[in-house]
């Protein structure tokens, strides 16, 4: 089969690789009908996530048709149409039984790698480094799905792939980011980053009762998409963003701030260039301008929600601001399984059509070019969907 493979930093290729097969009685094999390039895939492209190996198959946002199931998978049958959550969860450990699906204790066979860096491992993830399981991803014609009696979620034929594909990751991620803000009716939420996760965080904040959302990004096309979703917008290159947000909120600051940027942030201040030099020299993995800005801008007693991906050790974090203002900080990989029934109902009820975020559609063979278009924010690119077949 064909698959999008990571070869080295800034180098992905479409390769012919062996077809997946059932390896465990709880496996399924899915024929991928739609898959997407995620913003967090760009951290792999740029070489900032460790333990990638040449030939690794990328992709953690995918859906398709079940073509084979293991002997212990009794909830699926051949022909079922499913979306597949990007975290892989066993369903039985302490964390799964407490709804903390992305913290699963049993789905990462390389847990020792993550434990060296993070103390404990998160769940295994599709297509996202050997440190997080070494699982082949879904930017391919077929994919093996472990723990298929737990993860794949059936979706109705009445909805198109483009309406349900993002249930695999960015729609639940935006929802959890907003939910973590503890939104009260009428709250003002500031969102750093108007990429795909930021766009869903904006719309989910309104679904949860926010009165205002202020969306912050450098890219005009992304700000226009955010405005179409009801947000007020600011350019993140504003050299006095803190004062602007303070003035917009009557001197208080936003009730909650969402960092939907993560480890490759840009900014107008010297701290960005400090981070950039360190990452270029591979002395650091993370540029944290957005996180610093969110921690400074959030009102006293507010919440900073961090769905943006961070990979390693952060430098010059203004933790004194967080402590002295009494901020609550919430973060984590998304517990996708928790949100699927609720978010599917929102789609079926017409509350949201997740396909609004798609700007580019391409074949699997076009993936290498689309990675660069997405990373470099060319041609108004916000979200890329690939069709393997």
C-alpha cells in the first residue's frame, strides 16, 4: 500500500510499504477513506519531537471502513464506517475507567522512553514517534487499529466524511480546551492561535456559553475564519497585545486564555528570538511566546487552557505571574473517547458543521507538497484533507 512516511526533518515521502494485518485479537484493519494533516504533525516535520525513525508512517486524524477484525472484537464488523480517536486506549486501566483516555497505562509498548522524559507515559498515539508507541499512522491506504473493541466509533451514513473526520482529534481537542476554561455564561475567552484547533476552540467556547471570544493570530486568512465564527480578532504581532487585551476587558483581562499554538510559536518580542536561536541550535525544543503571553494576559483568578502541543523543557516561563494571580492551568492530550457521543449530536443537530475548517483537499500522493503548504501558511491554507483512494 501507499503511505506518507517521515524520512528526516523537513522530508516526508509517499512510499510503498507492507499492508497492515491483524497482530492481536483486539485489532482491526481499516481502509482509510479520509485523513488529514494536523498542526501537531508539523512538529514532526520540523524535527522537534524525538524518537522519530526513517520510514515511520505519519497521521493521526483518519477514518474509514473496517475490512478485518480480530477474534476478540465483537463491537465491529466488516463494512462498518468508523472514525478512530488519535489516542489509543485499552479501556480497562485506572485512567481509562476514569475517563482519562489519553493517559492510558497499557497502550504504549515503549512506555520506558516516555518515562525517561516525562516521568510517566501517556497513551500510545497513531503516527507520533516511538516514544509514544511507534504505531503506524493513518496517512495511508490502510491502518491497523489496536484495541479496536474500545477506540473506533461508528458514524452514520447520513453524514459525509468531512463532517465527521475531525471527531478523531481537532473538534474534541477544541472542545476540551474550551471546557477546561470552566466557562460561565458571558465570559470573555482569548484564544492564541487560529489554526484548526483554535478555530474549534472558538466555536466550542460559544457553544459552552462564552459571551465574547478574542482570537489572536498572525495570519489574516485565519483571523477572517475566526471572525466568521463570531470572534473579535487581533494580530499576535501587536507589540502591546497585553494592553490591548486589558483595554478590551475593562482592565480585568480575559476570564480564560487558550494557548492553541504550542511549541513553535511566533511573537514580536525579544523572547521569541531567544527561543528561536535556542531551537535552531537544538538547545531547546519549544518556542513559548504564546504561552508566556497567555499567562501574562489572563485575569487574576482565571484559567489558562493549553491544548497546544509541547515537547520538552520550557525556558523562562513566567510562573510567578501564574502563582501570584492565582491562575488555574489545565492541559493534556485530548480524551477523545469521552466527547464523541456529545459532539456527534452537535453535528447531527446542525449546531456546527466541522467541515468549515477545510481549505485544501488533495490526494495522498500530494501529501509532501501539502505538508509544506500547510506549514508555510501558503495559499490561505488552514486545513488539508487527503483522500488515499
